[in-house]
C-alpha cells in the first residue's frame, strides 16, 4: 500500500475520531467537564486518542510493529488521566454545598476513560478500513461504530426504574417526616418553620428488586441529592447543617424519601430532576440476575 | 489531599432548662425559659457549625454531622 493511502487513512481516522469525541463531549447541568478549560483538555486528549487509533493499522501494514507498544502506552496514559480527573473532582468536593460522593466521581472518571477508548476504536476502524480496503469501507465502518458507541454510552436514569411522586412534609414534635418516613430531629423552632415554608419532599418507589437495591446504594443516593442541589439550589450556608438535602429509606417497602430546602420551590422541577439522574454503574442492583435472587424476589 | 480532624456524631454541647441533667464531659448550658434556650442553641449552632436536636424534657443537644 503506497504512503498516500496510509496518509489518507490516518487523516480520516483522526477526523472521525475527533468528531466522535466532540459528539461524546456533552456538558450539561452536571457541570462536567467545566467549560471552557475542561472542554479544551478533553478535546485535546480526544484528538490524541484518535491519532493513536488511526495510526495503528497503517503502521502495522508498513511493518512497524512498535505500533503495538504504542497502544499499550496509550492505555497506561489514559488510566493515569482517569486518576487525575478523579483527584481533581475529589479536591473540589469540600467546596460543594452538597458533595457528589465517591461513587459518582468514580463513575465520571470511568466514563471519561471509556470515551477515549471508544474514540481509539472508531479511529482504528475507519483508518483500518480505508488502508486495507477502500475509503468508503472505512467511512461505513465509522458510521456503524458511531451508532454502536452512541448505544453503549446510553445511560439508564432513575425515572426509568422508580416512580417519583411528591410527598408532604410534616412535623411530629421535633421529628421531620416526608410522608410517613422519618427523616431527622430538628430542634430549633425557627428551623422547623423554615422547613415547612420552603421545604420540598418526594418519594421514590422502586419498580422491581434491582431498582430497590440500586436505590439502597448510598453512592446513588448521594448522586441524586447532588443533582437536585445543582438544579434547584440549596437554601443553606456552610454553617447550617439543618437544611442539607437528605434521603431516608422506608425499610418495609424499599421506598426512598427525599427532603430538600431548595432556592427554587418548584415541585415539578424537583420531580423531573430526580427522574433524569443517571444510574451509577457501581450502584446498579443486580439481584434479579442471579438465580437465587430471582427465587427470592416476591 | 484534605486532611482534617473533625469530631462528628458526638454531643458537643447541651442546652437545658432541666435541673436534673447530670454533667459528664460535655459543656452544659442551663437556661431558664424556652426563648433563652432557642437563642442560645441557635448561637451555639452557628458557632460550632453543628445541628440542634430536641431530645425532650426541655433539653437540646448539639451534634456535628
């Protein structure tokens, strides 16, 4: 294969890989990556990943077998980058009014690493297809890879596995209740009045046993609380622990009761936000996938 | 890395109008009426960044979470 074919393959591979990274780079209200510096570093790493993927097959065709060590080095590099992202997010935890929690951070770091690998894969397919066959083969492979990747990164959200409904807040003496679930003991009368006036409550009822286990996971609960606080705000300062959003579990039914004192007192917004929280991979309940689990299911 | 030592889930202070509350290792603030108790508890909560819990018998405890 002449050098020109190789160059075309690599260029196409880098181009499609970068396009893939741009598509995967979705910054939304979850504030990650932070715009614009985070954007730039994610994009740059995406281009590097695309290049590594694109170069692999043309290099092997030319007989340069060091391309294999190249890929191994790249894997090492991206693992380190994942650790770096994790450290950055962990360092920011103390400055958040409601923290993300280690499970959410781990999920974000893992997703970041995985997306770079996806980019390598797409670039590899396009460059390989172009170098070994024709340009259109490479492009078709690229389009197929695009759709596969879009499927792979699809995330389930809480709204798909639980029914979310509003729930009234009430006090029994100093005890705060969301519906009939006890949340916490609030001593100060002034705080109780603020909670009744500005607080919101919601109930999350799991649809099956897997959902019940997912909602029981503390990392998942912390992620829900964090997302709710980001969208609706928290009516508290650093020295007021009383208005921190909380979630408590009803042990009989596996339901979760959520309590928050938001800046925006919009119950519909609260319900929609909870519905859109992603299910964390590490928190996902899997009891129904085991035979014993299915047997135990009611 | 943020290394800090925090005392959590311990009673930091007690504010009470009950004479029968016996002392231990925690500072006890005796008050005479409800209004004084609320104000003192509120102030201490802000200073200690702790939460006020009502345990009954006219006694509030301050705990850091």
